[in-house]
C-alpha cells in the first residue's frame, strides 16, 4: 500500500523539510520520507540524487498539475 503526500513544509530557504501523508495529522521529515520513496511506498514521488554536492530531495513526478507539486503545497509558489 502506497502513501500519498497531502501537504508539505519548507524552511526559510524554500527547501522542503517535511511532508504530510493523506490521513495523517502529523508531518514526516524528508529524511524519513526519502527511504520510503526509494522503496516505492510514496505514490507519484521520486528521489533526486544530485551529483553536485547538494543533498538528496523528494520530487513529485511531472503530470502537468501544479496542486500536487511539493513547492506549491508548501506555499512557495
């Protein structure tokens, strides 16, 4: 069974730090969500592994809709 992200929080730099899954009231840290996404436990999401020294991060799969983008959920756009 996969989880779906319903909301996100960002820090002052605009980096996504936490996500909230549908049906949950509490947020989960991105550090905890990344391994879940790598195991295929989060719907419509993948992990980006930058090669330029930046840390790994979550990204929703492109589908032409904005409402399910993490930045939009966090209010950054």
